[in-house]
C-alpha cells in the first residue's frame, strides 16, 4: 500500500471534497480497483462506497493470510 502513498509515506493527510467515499480516495492515490486491500475507517471495517467524515482516519493495508 505504501507504494501508492504520496512520497511513499506511512502517514499522510489528503484534502478531499465533502461527501467523498473510500473509492474517491483510492482514485486520488491512483490505486487500481483490483488491488487487494483491507480498509478501516476510524477503526471499523469499511468498503469502497463508505462515505468519509471530516477528520476521518482511513487505514489501508494488504490482506494477511496464514497457512
């Protein structure tokens, strides 16, 4: 996920339009829609259609599997 972050940073801020969704953020980050990921919004599972709140914390990370 870091490869899509501005400057490959772990933590960063994005300015987004009001009523934006997780999908809008992914577009802004140029992350292809087929990229496998887990999405948390303010600590809770979210999906691409979830609307963001003001000062929301969005966390994206690759899925983890154990064998």
